C-alpha cells in the first residue's frame, strides 16, 4: 500500500507538470505563484470538473482551450472594488498628490487592474485634485476577458451602495453618483473618467518594463506570488519608476523582507505606500 507522503509527492509532481503544460501550451507562467494558492484553486476546479486527478486535468486543458480559460479565471482571482481600503485613497490625497502636483505631467501604471474599479477610483481622485488632465494612466492585466470588462466600465447596480460608502470614507468631494449613469440593473462609468486611461494586456511574470512611471499601483497581486517572483516583479517596478516615484501595494503586502526594501522610503506603512529613493 502507498504511504501518504508518497501520494503527496505524486500530487505535487502532477501539479508541477500541469503548470508546465499551461506554460508550454498557452504561455501563462504560474510556476512561481504561491503553491498554497495554486493548490487551493486547482483543487476547487478539480472538484467542480468531475475529473479524478491532475493528470486528467492536464490532458483536458491541453486539448480544450475553453477549459483552460476557466482555469485561468480560477488562478487569477479578480476580486476588486471601487475605493477598496478607503483609508488608502485618503492617504494618497494627503501624502502623494501634493508631490505629484509639482510635476507638469505624470504617468501612472495600475498593474493587475482587474475589472477597472481601482483605476476609475484613482481617476476620480485625480479629477477632484485637478490632476486628471495632466496624467496618462496605463492599466494592465494578463487576463483579456477581465480587461474587456474594465474597458466597458459597466458594474452591477447592487454594488453601488458599498462603492458610495467607500468613496465618502476615502475623502470624496462630490456626490459619487456624478461619476456614473444608472441603467436598470447596472451602472456605466462616465466617458470623461475613461479619457486618460489606456487598458492593455501585460503579464508581470513574462513581459518587460513598461515605460517610465511616476506612480505604480500593484495592489493585491503580489500576494499570489512566491518570494522569488515577488522580488522579480518588484525589480521590474523599480526599473520602471522614476527617482522619487511612488509604489503602492495591497494591505497584506509589503516591501519588508524583499530585496528592494532599502531602495524606498516608507510614506505610509499601513497603506503600503513607498517612495523610490533618489540616488546620487
Ligand atoms: C485580486 S485582483 C486585484 C485587483 C486590484 N488591483 C485591487 O486591488 O482591487 C488581482 C489581479 O491581478 C491579475 N494578475 C494576476 N497575475 C498577473 C500577472 N502575472 N500579470 C498581470 N496581472 C496579473 C489578475 O488577473 C487580477 O485581475
């Protein structure tokens, strides 16, 4: 009879092969995502699919692209909201905007923007602080389906009550309803808010530097990566940020214990806002 640890080793091997197959067949590289996260998501899909083991799953995803697309959604986790962690946006208004206002023009990058809520939240902040017309915003994600949602700026009406509360707690200066129009069961973000945003596909694991930025938002993405991959992506951000540029991470993420901790000043630890040091 096989012992438990041999079974576990086999399972680990099967998952490794499955991730390798995804990479070779579709070019999406999940090999350095956190193994606990990957295992949880794969286990869930295995249960739903009626397949018996990861070997079968590997065969299915190689031959069935629709199945792979479902798995891609599982692995990418698109949970987001407008003005998520309202205190973060408040801090941005208080501590970051005054610095950005000293530049004639700024470039901002939302990496892992999901369905666009974080991007439109920042557009509102920039608009209210008189900065929107001097900002170019790049918003990227590796998931084309979720980018289509982001471009449309269409959200279900039943989340608006929460978004409105977040907006107010984040120091919103107007009425949140000024920024969308309501249509039966959904709302559409106003076109003027979208004017300065370019949504495009970019994979943080396999794609390169993205131009020179004054501020980068990468919130609630690194949490799914292992330490090596976090360091690799943080290096990409460091190469992309201009000196004095800002890096904003998610509430459960931090620069502490990463290779680049000494390269940044902490602007706000709870809000995970950092500033790249100017080196002589
Ligand atoms: C949990 S959402 C975070 C959305 C938003 N930043 C926020 O904090 O509300 C994580 C997003 O990261 C994207 N993502 C995951 N891995 C990625 C990668 N390698 N390259 C680009 N985007 C990635 C996912 O598709 C997903 O939309």
